[in-house]
């Protein structure tokens, strides 16, 4: 055996085996890869076993597995390596192409009747955007730049596509952690929100029955996306990619003459884009770039912002009821639906309401602040999105704006975050 290994042929075989081993995942694996693979498996477990947002968690979880298969540098297979297939697919994420297509599909599936029927429900969607402002302030306190804080803040809206859209412009290097955090909390809506809703309400308040929504005419449904587009985008033109596609999708649905287009947008198109965005966002969590102190802070701040948003929505309803007459009061259990997680947050309102009154159906009412939250988060994202994306600095860090861009303007992110609260109101006026 020793003679064989020392022979020329044996040495040749040994060298090739060593070279083969050097390019395997086993040779290049780190503890970081193992941790992220465990996270991916956990996402798959939640999506498949517990059916927690499987449309999101299954592709994201599998994408995390793909993104954390260790490989030797230069093989052009990683999501960040130019020329790789995953990099081409990731193009739609890092350049903000997929989020508007998602919004097109959302618009084609959304019924704004509840919002049109009861305009005061918009204020609940506005109050729930408090999480965006809260996350922005907390992010600044932890030392993030204004641009990074603006991108992190949008997590409070519980809107994954909007988070991707904004982070691709303000903090591209943090987009993976921001997107994963946003989608994770969207999936955890049934877990995070019920205890807050019960904590903030009394049994009497949970039993409040709301008036049935008034019938909405076809003309009102058609005019809403047109007027909504003109008002919101005249106020915040940079929100056009999201708001324009949202209202277009809704017009395709409500016009009645483009059923095939509406069916495509709300069916095959959004399904395809969901697969691509979930897979590539998951793949972007490579351990070498994802497992950082910043990523952990993003998750912590994102959780806090989501909790603040839920508290803000529920408590605002209680405040609003102080000024409403008996018989016209709002059930505070729909306050949670002010976040942008459509329709999951509204379903939580329905489920909690039925636990206390089997005949009290809150779903239709909860959809009002739910869709208002979608518009509000898009408006909130639109304002800071006007800021040019940060130019890469040394070692891939992004800490300065493009040449010639005044530093002071980057602080306008704060107005975008605060503007999230006014977004739903403005969009309706």
C-alpha cells in the first residue's frame, strides 16, 4: 500500500482526491453555514408542519439551504457571484423589480370595499404605522445611519415586498436581513398579535358588534384606484413603482373588462414572482455575509417595531371609540389589522373575535385597516426611496452617499418613516 501511494500513479490519485475534497461543501463548511442551514430547516418545518405562511416560508427556507451550501470561491454558483444563475435571478430583488410585480398581484386580489364603505377605518391603518417610526428612532439609537434606519423601519409595516423595495435603494448590503425579518414577522402574525390584542382590550370591548358595511357601487370601486393613484403619487412620486402597480392590479379586477389580465396578475404571475423572491431572498443569507451583529440587531428591532405597530393599532381604536356614539363604535380587535400583512392580520381579528362571540364576524371590517396599511407602508417607503442608493465604500461597506449628494438630504429618511402614519389618510383624501 505504501509503495502504491509513493508511486507516480498513486501520487496522482492522491493529489486529485485532495483537490476534489477541497471543492466539496464538507471542506468549505463553517459553523455559520451549519447555523443558517438549521434556520432554513426551521423555516421549512414551520411552513410544512404547522402551515405557517407556507407560500413564503417554504421557498425562503429552501432558499436558505441553497444559499448556505458551502462552495469554493470562484465557482460562479453563489447568489453574489456575477455570472451565476442565482445572481441573474437575484437581479430582480436587488434592483427592486419583483416587489412592484407582487403589488400588481396584490391589487388584483384585493377588495377595497370595506375601506370605501367606512373611511374612518383608514385612521387605524395610519396608527398601526407607528411601528415604522418607532423602529426608525430605535435604529438611530443603535448607531445605524439615517438611510439604514429608514430601511429597517419599514419592517414595522409587516410588508415584505415594500421592505425589499426600500432596502434595495437605501441599504443594499442589509437587504437580506431586512427581507428575512419582514417575511418572518409576516408569517408569525398569528403568534405575535393575539396576546397583544387580549392584553389591550376588555371582554366588553371584544364583544362589540360593528354595523355591516354599506353596499359599494361598481363606479366607486372603479374610481377608487384611479383617484388613489393620482393623489398618492402626486404627493409621493417616488412611490409610483409600488402604488402604481397596486392600483393597476385593482383596476384590472374592478373594471370588469380585463378579467383575464386580473386572473393572470392575481394568479400565475404573483405565484411565479413569489417563488423567485422567496428563493433568492433565502439564498442571499449566505453565512459569510449574513451572520453579523447588524443582522441580529435588525431582527430585534424588527420584532419591536411589529409589536409597537400592533399596540398602536389596537390602542388607537380604543381612543377613537371615546368620540363615537353607542352603536357606531369599532371593535378594538380589528386594530391589529392596520399592519400590511394582508390578509393574515385580518384573519387574526376574525379568529379572536369568534372566540368571544361565535356570531361576530370581523373579517370584512378588519380588511379596511388592513388594505389601508398596505397603501400607507407603500407611501412611507416612497418618500425615502427618492434618496439615491448608497455607493459602496471600502470592503463592500456602504456608508456614504453618491458624490455630489448633500449629506443633509439623507436625513429625509426620517420624514419617510414618520409619513407612514399619514399615508393611508392621505391616500383616501
